[in-house]
C-alpha cells in the first residue's frame, strides 16, 4: 500500500511560489539527502506553474502562456528546467532526485489547459480530443489556467490517463492535485477519475488533494480515492491560523491511518517567500514552531517543509531532526485530544507496540502558563518517562506538568 506512514518531504511553494527552478530543486534535494534523509524526509516536490516560462514570484498571471506538448499536456518550461529540453520532461530531474535516494513529486491543477481545448488538440494514445473533454464552465477562481473536465465523457478519462502515463514515464512518485479537495460535490467524479488514472499509470504515486478545507462529511470518499487531502486553506506563519488548527485536527484525527492522511499543510519554517525578499524568515516564534511540529506529529499529518533548506539555521534543523518527536508519526496510533480549551490543549497518542503513550501539553494562551494532566485523566496508574524536546526525565508522579511560555508545547513519552 502507498503512504503507509505520513509522507515527509520538501515543497517549493512557501519559499519560491510559482518561480522555482531546476537549480533550486537540485540544491534542496542535495541538502535533504545529506542532512534530512536519515530522519525520514524523502519527497522533493515541485509546486505550481512549472510550465510557465516567466513566473517570478507567488502570483499567478491570468491566461499565461504555458509550455505544452502536442497532446495538451503541460511540460516543464525549459528556461527554468534545462534538463527538460528535447522532450525529456521531468525525467532527468526525477532521475537525479532518485540517484540521491529520494522521491520526486510535482503539482498539477485539475483539468486540462484551456489553450489545449481552444486548439482542439488530440488526446495522446486515443481517438479523443481535449475540447470534448473540457468543461468551460468549470474554472478555478484563483488560477484560470485550466478547464475542469466533463467527467461523463470518455475524452475526460482518456486525458487523465494520458497525463498520468506521462508522469509515470518521468518517474514521478508524488502528485499534488490542486483546485479539488474543497470542491465537493462538483468535483467528486473528477477525484475518482484522477485516482483511477493515477492507480492505473503503472507506477506507485502518492495522490495529494488541495486546497482545503476538504468537507468532513466526505472523509470516507477521500480515504478511498486519495492518500492525502488538505484540511485547511493555505497555512502560513500566523499564530491565529496555528491556534485554529487545533479545532481542525480534533475533527480529522480519527481519519488518519495507513494509506490515507488528513493534511494540515506545509510547515512554514526557516527561509520563506524568497522571491520577494531573500532575507525573509518565518514569523513563527520558536515556541510556536515547537507547537506546530508537535501537533502535526500527534495528529499524524504529512510533514512538508516549506522553507529553503540550505538556509536552515541550527534551530530549524533541530526541529526537522528531532528523531524522538518524528517517531510519533510512525510509532503512534489514534492520536486525539483529551481536552482543548481556549487557553490550553492536551493530546494523547498510544504507541502501536504498546510500549508507552505519547502525551502533548500545549499552552494556547498569550501568557506563560502551567499545563497539567492527572494520571487518572489519562487512564494511567502514574507517569514516568521523558520530555522529547528537551530530554528531561520524569520521575514517577501522579500529575504531569509543563511550565510553558506563550504558544509553547511539551511532548512526553511515558510508560
């Protein structure tokens, strides 16, 4: 089964928007292979508009001229991805990422390029046509590059089959499909077509659906047809967004299991928004960054680092390589809150091997606060263990306590 544990990797959006280049991807992949791979980080994902030659920042240019083949399939802009020349597509870059022992991913928008429909281009390896597949009434509100598809037509299935065969030939391991996760009910059939084409491509690929919030009442459908789906709109380095994630995490955590993972979005850590300002850094405090990493691990969200990896400082690197905390993703099950109030939250996640329980205490207030949990409330005889961010040992006690700075967290493995 694909995605037995929550995928971990790097995505180019938070740091480079639509303007990422091959040089940048290779640089970050090399860093990941050397520094982060031993801790479980493995996916290198090229985000949106890699087919647009003139992308320079996080903005979208309406009706931009996109690189495309004769079958209406977007291909990498060769001025930004030189190894894609002569029809090679992303295969050379994927091969390089694979040579480092990592996996390669790309972003796509649902549907097909509107230019492919306007030109009445044929669909590869079929008797179908792009204009017959396209639905001109189904257009993304924030990026009008594409038309959604008429999913009741064979042309739609043929088109999705054609692009996923292409991605398989490139060696793609991860596909982030955008403008779809929150578009129920109109995109339900399109999700099913995309999933079927992905699964029948001849290559194992993680299928991730964006943006959120995905509708909670469609959780079973999402679990059947995707490996990840966003539970939030774009998540950035803003405490209000992070505090709000506790409510979303509580609702979605019961659906996290091998093969399908509710996705709290990328980790806006380290060097962000590099196109706008190369000196830009995350606006989260160190305490807020610990809280984010702790919550994502306790709810078992995928971890996708959003910052420029090569600029990591010691603190950012320590977050990404804190092995005892990262193990929560792989070693725990059924993480959920014991309580969440306005000023604090407490989460529990049993280890799958029965060798202990993870407990996380969060200070959600704007003041220093002591957060506590009784052994009785955790249904344990007592607490004895280790706080995982500091390594501090906890002697046998009936009450687990953490004196926390504003917006900070502590997470314990107790036995």
